[in-house]
C-alpha cells in the first residue's frame, strides 16, 4: 500500500515538474497581446474593421475614385434624381452619368459623398483620440489615487458634464467661426476643439469606475507587494483590464462625432464650403445634407435614399457591430502578477 502511494506521489511530482517546465519555456504574453488576440477572433469586430478600412481608403483615394469633380457645376442639370428613378417630382429622369443624381447646383452627389468621407473620417477619429486620451488619463488617476485628487478631478468633471453638448458646440462654432482659429482647416480645427472639450467626461467616469473595482484585486495587490511603481500598476495592470469598456465606448463616440458634424453642417456651422478643388477637405456629409435641404421638399424619397440611408446608416451599423464584438473582450485579470 505504501509502495503504491509512493509511486503515485512520484508520478504527481513528475507531472508537476513537467508542467512547470513547459510553462517556463512558453513565451509570456502581455495583457495588450491577449486583448488583441481576442479582438481578432471576433468576426463582428473584424468585419466592421475591414469595412471601416474600406471607408478610409475611399477617403484617401477620393480623387481617383470620384467620377466627377465635386465642385464642377453642370448647367441645367440641377436636382437630377438617381439613375434608377424614371421620373422625379421635378419632372426629370436619372442619367447614367450621375449615379446618385445632382444637387441644386448641378454637382455630382456621389463625388461629393466620396469627398465628404474625408471630413467624416477625420472628425470621427481625431477628436475621439483626444477624448480617449484625456478621459482615460483623468479617470485612471482619479480612480487609482482616490482621496482629494479623486474628489477634485471628479468635481471638475461634473462641472464640464453640466454643459449641454450640442448647445455648447453651436455657441463655440457661432462665436469663433470668423476668427483665425475658426478659419483654420476650413473650421475643422475649431470643431475638433469643441468636440474634445466636453466629450471626455463620460470616458473619465467610466474608467474611474473600472479602476475602483480593479485596484483592490489580488493581481494589483501582488504587484504592489513586489514593489511595482504606481505608474506601472496603472498602465501595465489596471488599464489593460479596463480595455473592453473603453473600446466599446470608443465605438460609439466615433459615429457620434460624425453625426454631430453632420448636424452642425446642416445648420451651416460645420465645415466651410470650399471652392478650391485642390483642397483636402472640400465638403462633408453634413454640408451635402445642408446644400440639398430644398430637395427634401421637392423630392423627399430621393433625398433620404441617397444622402441619409446610405452613408450614415451604414457607418452606424458598422460601429454597432464593432461595439457588439468588442464588448466580449475578457479582462484576463490574473494573467500577470508583476
């Protein structure tokens, strides 16, 4: 009996030693790498990223893709319906030369939508990057430090949060539109600033809540016990474990910024109309919406089909799919201890 027990114990020890040896030989992976692997395994997130990459390529190569000059005026061809419409409310038929028709000045709608993707991509990603950077930093410091620092940062966040977003955008764009900062990049720089000033508070509060729930976990206490610095704990341990909610919030921020630009453009407060075909930012989806506002009365069916349903709804659906995929990224909170 004792011999059998000894043999079983020896086998268990050997299996344990082999397991430890294999674990030591296996290359260590960071939490960032684990999150990236899980993101790539999600089909919804990967599919959305591919379509977004396609939009970015269209924006970059707009001069080669657009069938017409977006500023070219075609006399006598204003308010042409899309090519599939035989007879519109303006008693005009669609022509193959202009697939999505023309606006009130006879400019090709498809070319303007393609060029407008440039502004939408920039407005979507640049302010969102600033918002994520500021919000994550404030929330991470407030949640980890706690005490007076947390109280001060959160009270400042509450003050900024009290501003109505859209009203603040309208006030800023109206007050500073004719100043040098309002004319920089055809008004895009001012729009970036307006979006970033008040939109970071939601991310800050989200990250702070995640940090408060994570900083008492065993893997954080283990890192503190071995002498890891506060900076290392925040950026190497807590932040990667908060990545899931941050990515989901980012997936909603990007289309939200695009819609805000479209609303401001419809109100005439967004991108300044350009008359130079060499400019990078010639038009935007919101500006197209504003220029064709009269068409919504003359031919509402064609208007909504070619300007709202296609670019905006498609873009929103893509980011909804990405948000759904990224919300399943697990925390992996016990992968690393130091």
